[in-house]
C-alpha cells in the first residue's frame, strides 16, 4: 500500500475507527476561543501585575515571572511545532525584565548556577547514538521481525508493539523511542489495514511507564537523577520492579479499552496474508551488516557504561557522548552531514527551560512554594510525598511534565533537607513517578502524547482530546496510587529509600 493511510479509509470506516474527527469549523472555532481566552487572561494578569507592583514590587515580580513561566508552557503545549520559538522568546523577555526589575541580576550567575550541563550532555550524546543507529536500518529490521513473530495477528501485534516501545524507551529516552515507534506503527498498520490509533495510544502508555524505569529513559528522570545524585543501578533497582509488575495491568486495561476485533479497518475474506509476511527478508533493509552489528554493539556498550558509571564515578553525560561518538565513528557516518541533520531542538529547549527556572528561583517563587508546602506538611514525610505526588501529577498534565519537574527540583530539594539522614530518596522518586505518570493523562502532558497527536493530525486524522483523557485518566490514576503505595512501602516498611 503506497497511499497515505487517510486515503485508504472510507467515510464509514472513519466513523467506526477509534473516536477520530475531521478538521472542521468547530475545531477551528475552538482554536479561536482558546486564543481569545488567553489574550483576556494575559491582559488581566498584566493589569494585576501593575497594581501589585505599585504596592509591593517583590510580590509583583513573583506574580509576573510565575505568569511568564506558566503562560510559556501553556503555549508550548498548545503550539508544539513552535516550542523552540516560544521558549526563546520567553527567555529573552524574562532576561530583559529581570535586568530591569531585579536588583543585582546577572546573566552569568544564571548560567553558572542553574544550567544543568550534564542533562544537556546526556541528551546530546543519546541523540547522536540514536541517529547513527537508525542510519544502519536497525529499526526497519525490527519492524519486519515484529510482523513475522506475530504473523500479523491483531492482539499479538498489539502486545508486541507495547513491549517493544517499552523496551526501546528504557534505553533511548521516550521522545526518541516514540518517534521511531510511531513511524513503525504507521507502516505496519498501513500494510495490514489496521487502525493505528490503538497502537499509537498503547505506545504512549508504554513510554509513560518506561519513563521512570531507568535513569536515561525520560527527560524528567534524567533531570531528577542527575540533580539528586542517584546512581544508575540504584535507580534501576527501585523503579524497574514496579514497571515490570505494571506491564500486565496495562495490557489488560488496553485490551479492555481497545477490543482486538475492532482494530481491523476492513474485513479481509481470506484473512491476513501470512505467507507474504513470513516471506519478507528483514536483512533486505540492511545496507551494511558490519555497520548494523557495530551500531548494536555501540548501543550495548553505552548501556553497560551507564551501569558502570555509578561505581567508577564517571558522569553519565560523558558516557552518553562517548557512546554517541563511538556509534558515529564505527558506522562510518560522515560527521559533517550527520551533525547538520541532527535534531538540536531538545538542547535549545532545555537551555531555555533552565534559564526560566533559574529566574523563578532568583525571584524566590520556588522558595515560597517550598515554604508553603513545608508549612502544610510539617515534618510528616508521607504527607509531603502525597502533596508532591498530587501537585506534580496535576500540573504535569496541564502544562508538561518536563518544565513542572524542573521547576519542582529546588522545591523538593528544600523539603528533603530534614529527611536526608533517614529517607534521602523518597521524595525524589515520588517526583519521578508522578512526573512520568502524571504527564500521561492529557495529550499535551508528555512529549510522547504531543508527538502522537501531531502525527495523526499530519495524516488527516486529528485525535479527539476528550477521548485521549477518557482513555488515559483511569489508568494514570491507578498507576499513580499504586506507585505511591509502592514507594511508601519501600521507605517506611523496608527502609531502602
């Protein structure tokens, strides 16, 4: 099948598929309503700032920079294709206002104290590794092998997609894994006449679950792990058991929500052409087997390096860059062409994010939030964990789990001071779990959800946001509750975190 997926679907089949909608006047009107409401809120907020600033400049500054931060990530979630532009404009405005309104503000101080260079190094190194590996055809090879193992049957293919996404997300970071998997899903479903939406949403749930599995599996995990100084193995021993136990629960939930008999778009009289699938040669997509094996070996060496970094006291950013360079050199990739094609947007995004969070700290916004939370919870660690869990989960879904996690890092660090001697990592793992799972209940709470919505829109099948929330809110809430109970058991019963 060479045509776009949308060209293969009749009007009746579109109606029967999983809650999609066409681009229509109602959808456009919703855009206008959102933009109008945003303009009204912005005008009202700026007016309130002028009033408060004239009364108390300190309170006015807190309000102003909080609104800039929140507004920035509402816009990023709403207009994801312009995220770098929005972030850089917000940074420029924030720095300009900080120079005008904050006493003794210095740009160099923000860069020195708040720029997380190790996070940037991990993102950069893993981006190189994945791009070099993809050039060898490894992921195309996986598509064919997955179809052959399942023989194209709906439910086995559904489970295989979930498990493959989960596995890739634990070692590649969920954004990268989602980009690769979504392409694989569209290709596979187009060939078999299956509705791609259930597969894509299953992949989103897999990336959310995998986002807390390892230290490198998601950007929030990298942020928290590097800030808290949690080793790769220590992280793995705490998070991975919960992820493994949650897999059957997620599969049962997905099977109930997406019955296998409703996934095929057409009834094929003779069934699936199993012979055709089994006759495909997976090695036909590999141009150079030597490069294929070297790329796979580079990825394996990098993962082993992450595991050993904790014992050798080597920064994981160094390991990531080494792994990326090793893959690029061993596969014979032309570095000039390769680096020019590399996706630099995550580095710019994170750089801008760290600047915004740094200015929030300079204006004492986060200090006031930490003080307020400590006043509510006192020295009760369990209550502190519940508060962090709820706040992170709710705001991760509304804004985006990356900026919410980044903003709460200094808050959790401040709250954790009095518990450092007894339960040093309990609140940190609460932040990791709630950020990963809380970002999954809306389509703009995590990068994976945003990528899926954008991919479907490009295929002419925009996804109903209401359906996305109906699908993921129950399982996200269940996993959050179970995750909180699991971490509390480890902390207060076993005393291991």
